[in-house]
């Protein structure tokens, strides 16, 4: 028996675009199929094997793994001393009279706390807001610059341009077209507010007592002026070190439209190059930042 479609139904069919092989950088589409000019009745062709679709394994080879670089948001999430923290209000969750389960909760949070984005607008009047950052700045190869030894010796260590150049020398490549992740070792302190921030105090008193590593303003300016990075992240509460009062690294990076990711988790599990990072923040219109879900895919040959 031959099954037929009417021409009116065929008229509802839109253009068909056959996706070509898709890489990390771009996906090239084949030309659209020509408009259908079939007679009033068109027999359906016999079932054939489906056309091959782009294989995920070609982009993310078997044997690699995804790493979640995000701290959970809960009552223990660490925020800046002047902020209230993450407030979660459970709804009236449970079985309904109609027989299905239903849950809906509420939360209140500052933009800057937990694993989060600092949009360029955070320290630049003309910087991109959270909703305006181009996606290509949030996705790309992640490289890790390890300064755990320096930070263990000095809890308020400022990462220098020499530290950045040392990475380039070791890996024989410049810090260009990458997401830079600064590994201080502070991620292991998460959950202990005093150890992580250097103080348990809150308010302006707490800000004055902050003590943790960060990026030196001179190094931030060097990176912004002489290299081309997509974004930069760190496993501490701020890209500027705790004692900072003028936040020169924020000013330098935000002024060059470089997004910043703070309180990044589990960098100890990341290789120094070759991982693929996806850092997608809450898309807050006009926002200076927001909660961030950042993950990385680590190829099998690059696992620590």
C-alpha cells in the first residue's frame, strides 16, 4: 500500500537544513533544499537508513570527562562580607490532590557571591552587562596557571606577570584566545569562611580583614594590553587579592571587556591546557554579574 500526503500538508514543511560536521569553532550548513514543487499527491519513499549526524565523539572523544567547576548555592555559600548571602525559601512541595508531585521554591541572592560572573559593567560604566557579553567570551579552551606554592607561602599573594609568562614559556604558546583560570589552592578551603576569606567578620569590618590571593593589577593590565584572552577565572572570592582597596585588577580587566569568574571550584582537577570550558551565567538584563554555572570537558590525554 502506498501512503500519500496532500500538497496542502507539504506546503507546511519549512526549509530543511542539513548540518555538516560540527567542530568546536564553527558549524557549516549545507545549502537549503530547493522548494518543494510536487504534484497533488506524492508517494512517501521507502524507509532508508538515516543520514549520519555529527558525532559528539568527534568533538569530545571517548574517555574524556566533564568537570563541574561550580560550588552549590545553599545556606553555606560564601558571599562578600557586606552581603546577606543566599536565601532559599521552600515552597509547599509535595503530592497534589490530583495525584502528581509538584515543587516550586524561591531564592534571593546578590549578584556577586558563590561561583559567579563579574560582568565588565561591574567596574566599567561602558562595560558589557551580564546579558550582553558575547558567548564566545564565555566558551573556549581553558588554561590553568598554577600558583599554589606561592599562595601557600603568602596567603595574600598577588599573581604577577612573571607567573603568566612562566606558563607561556613552559607551554610554548601565548595566552591568546583562551579562558585563563588561576589556581591558588583556595578552592580546597571552601566551606570554611574564616579560612577562605581570612575572617569571619561581616560588614565593613569584615572587608578590612579580608586576606586571600589574587591577580596583581600590573599583571591584569599586562594581560589586558598585551594578550587577548576570552575571560579569566580564579578560585578565590575576588580577582583582586583580599587586602585590595582600589581593585585595580577589576578596573583593568573590566575596562577591556574581559569577563571575570570568581569562586571557581575544583581547579585541582584541571590540566594546565587542553580543557574546554563553558561558563554560562544567569542572563540578568542590565546586571553587573550573576550566579554562574561553569563546567569543563577534559580530554582523556589531559587528565591530571
